[in-house]
C-alpha cells in the first residue's frame, strides 16, 4: 500500500511529499456536525514494515513527539494502526523549509537578511530548548536529542513561525534506538564531531548542528559539503572561516555567537539552546532590529509569491 486512499475519519486530499521512508498526505479530519480539521498524515512504506529497526523508529517518533507541545515544534495529534499499516497524524504546516529558502536565495545570488536569519535561529533555539528540557509525568528528564537538525527539518510557516520537525532519529531515555557508538545517525554535512566519531550525543550536539545550519543561512555557503564521515572528519581539521569574514554584513559579535555554537569541543559550545537563543536575542535587542513573525511572514510572501497561489488551490479536488 504505497498510496493512501482512505483512512477512517479522514478525507485524503492529496499527496504532498514523498521520501525514502514513506509519504505525507494532506487530509481533513472529520467529526460530528460538519467538524473538519486540516492535518498531515505521515506513512511508512510497506516495504519497510518488516524492518523492525525502522518501524521502531517510526513508532518511537510518534510516542515522543506526541507530548512535545510547543509553538516551534510540529505537533503530532494521533497515531493509527489499520491492517498492519501505521499512520502518524500531524499538524499540517503551510510554508517552506530552510532548504528551499536557501535554494531560492542561491538562485537570486544573495543572502538572507541578517535580522531575519537571527530571528529564525532564535526561534529554533526555543523549540530545541523545550525538547531538551522535557520531562515525563514523573518529573524525570527524557534526555531528548534530535540528532538531525538540518535545513530540510525546519519549516517556516506562512505566519512567520519557525517549526522544528522530523524527530525520526531522535533519541530519548524512553526510546529504543540503535547504539550510536555503532551506527551513525544524521546528515553528514550537519553532523557534530561526536556523532561522526561514534562518541554519543547530548543536547550540545544539536546546538552544534544548529550552528552549522545558521552559518549556512547567514553566509549562503555550506560549512562542510561532504558525503561521508571520513570526509567530514578530515574537513573538520581545517578551521572554519568566521562568518563576518565571509559576509561583511554580519557584525563580529553575531559571528562570535555562531562560531561558539560550532566549536569542535562540546565543552566550548553553549551548554544549552536557551543560552544560545538568549545571546541572539540580546544581539537583536542591542542592534534595535525590528523583526517579528509578521515581518518574516511578509518576507516569505515576497520571496515565494507562487506559494500564495498554491495555497488557494490546495484544497481543490484533483482532476480525474
């Protein structure tokens, strides 16, 4: 069952994304007396259902994110199993991810405005800090680490809110995940040194990955354009050029914040996403940057005018 045609209490509108793990569909959750709620339904490919490790990760994501309720994290509403098939019912987010934002600016041969980028990174810090500090019902810290912070896993909504998504390879105290001392998890260009060297991760690994993403957003250049862990470890031997030397529009104090986040040693990084976010917020305040959700929303609308037209057509029935 590769294409989802029907699911009880949900009206499937159209497929909106497809990847190696499965598909994502736009749907409407239906209820009594005309109740309707737009949602996204994430599926896992039938060919992967016999892979218990992959299936455990899919189920683990559902259980983990269900209790992560924060403005800067894509929410999970429900988890379904029908005839041995699994479905993740999620918040539907209209917008673009950072990967597409970078592609658009690369095409235009310019970089994202400094204040806009700083505001985006600050929002991601808030979502990450919430996840890192999350506790269970008994007050015990879950020790969540996302492990896959990358441009494709951050969505900017049409309302100007940055949302972290795809906790598919996250780890937590309550989850059964592959031993990271044996298996590399994450995308090589955004992977922390400890991930690449099988040394295990903690929240500071996410801070490093976010710093790498931030560097790319500020400069338009990937820090490490690599294909595997060997290339990554070798590339890390060369000092990274400070941001303000690559993009002169970036003040040195902001450059220093990002360079601290991507320190090779976890001890030299920010010790929490909250501290990193506070440093960025202080920069925005000190430089009197007038940036907000509405400013980011207007910026995205100007940058992606085609998305407004697409939203108007989003709920149209497919032509047969």
